[in-house]
C-alpha cells in the first residue's frame, strides 16, 4: 500500500512502511474503535438504520496513491486523501483485504472541496467537486467485517466522496470481490451530465463475474444518473443478501435540459444492468428514492418527469424504479425482501422497474411491498417483454398501501406477460 505520513502530532506516532506493508499508528481508541457501545456493551443499531460508527479524530494511517495488502484495526482509521487527481487505486495483481473493525475515511482534501466554487455561481450544482476522492479497483478486494466489528467506508468531507468503481475486464484476475458486514455511506456522485464513474452507483461494480455482498448497510448515498447505492453491471451470479439499503437517492439534474423534457434516471437504490443469475434475497429497502430536475442553480431547479414506454421518440433505455432498476435481466431472483416507504417522483414503478425482458427473466418470490409511492404505473413495472412469460410473480408476494399518483397502485403494470410460477 502506498502511504505518506503527515507531520507527527503529540497524540500519535505514525510509521510509514513501503513495498505494500501497511503503516500502523498508536491511538487512544477503545476495544471496538469507532463503534458507539450500548450500555450492555453491544453495538448501537441506530434504530433500524444499521450501526452508528464514529470516526476517531486522532491516530490512524494516511493513504495517498494506492491501497493493497491488509488493513488492520490497529492501523485504523485509514484517512484516504488520494493522489493529486483525487484517486486511490487498488492495483492490478494486488489484493486489498480489510479486516474487522477497520474504518476507511475517504476524506480527500476538504479544504480544496470547500473552496471549489464557480466564480459568480455560488449556488451552482457543480460546486464543491474538487478535493473529493475516488477508489478505482483494478486488483482484488475482500472486505471482511463481522457482526461485532463491521467495516466502515465513509467520508468526513462534508461533501462526501466519489465512491468505488470497477472497470470491466480491467478489474478481473485477482479474485472476485466480497463485501461482508460493511457500512458504505456518504458517496456523492453528482458530476451532473458526467461520465459513469462520477454519476452511476456509489459502488459501481462493472465486473464480468460474481460480486458478493452480505450482512451490510448502504445508506445516505447519492448518484446523479442511475443506481443510487449499487450498480451490478455485466455481473454473473452476484448475490446481495441480508443487507439494508436506506436513504439512498438517484437525483438527476440535467443542466442542459429544455422545458418539458423527461429524464431517463432509474433505480433509487440499486441496478442490475446487463447481468444474469443474480440473487437479491433477504434485504430491506427503506426510504430510497428517484427524482429528476433541470437547471444549473440549486435554488431554482425544476422537476422533470421520468420518460415512460412507449414514447414518441422511440427511446427505450429508460429509467424508473424507486428501489431497483433491471435492464435486460436474465434468470434473476428477487426473494424475501422488504420494500418499504420508497418513492419515485413523476415516474413509474414505486419499487422495481424492469426493461427489455426475455423469457422468465426475473422471479419475484416472498417479498413485501409496503407504502411505496410512484408518479405513474404500478409497484412493479415491466416493459418491452420479448418472451413467452417474462416475469414470474409468486402468490406469496405481499402488496399493501402502495400508491401511484396518490391512488392505489396496481401490483404490476406494463406490457410483459406474468405468471405465478
């Protein structure tokens, strides 16, 4: 791991070792550093929102250009600044292993972020971008927290961080990514009208293999195009299980949009894009949302609707879905999840939007859909079916209190053929 040490303070001594060996530092952190204990010594759950983990002000390890090797609780918190371009890389041929109790603070350079204000545009939606940090994964990553000692990926920069990105075949070869007992939060991918690595999925897993995510929390993340917290793009056999998605947003702002135009944003919490054989099971999706605007100044944004199918432009790579957006699903399963209080403003699919469906492309089984809201369509919207039965909706799914444009929402709408098994 590449590290560079800042000036030593009286509170800790930092030792920097090169050639991939991690630097460690003394600190006055408790036995479970950063985890706020309950009176009985357990871990605070913060209600249902996952563990509350504080970033210690003292001690830790400074990280600049690269991450690899093993991150330990003793070296935590890891204060990730990035290189001169605001990037930290997991290099090809190397593996990053993150042990239980580690805190990664992707703080970047907050003073640079604070000062990044366009001349004469104090309220621009493009302010406060410089100085934030992005993680690029070309090697392997294994995040291995435990229930007692989860791993935290966060940012103390008030404007967040650019999240974690994979790059297709360039990220393959050093083991499939695993994320267990992890909290992933405070990503702001708001380079409006920018490239995918700055607009799509706080964790953009463009990875042609399996991605495993279990017993984790994605909260308070925002993307500006699609997939607020997570995008599984071209993955095969991925699993997302026993994970909480709460308070994530896709908030599209098109600075160049004309009045009366529509957005193609989608997936308030998560997308599965061109993937196959994925399993989304036993998760909770709560208070995630999808919304779209036009304008360049925060104080005068105008809401835009989500483009629906069919449309006069014959555009079909569409958006929608307060929680999930599937594009070209293939033998995917959504099972035993709770969808509660999610929304899409002026758009279709209070919970799940499905686009370009083949035969039995997706199965819904044992899910609960409670009090979700949309501007149009049903709770699940399935469009552009091209098979015999494209969507399987088992009889054990529960739909309660969902609305579309203020009225009771149909459970399923669109042009796909559905069956119960």
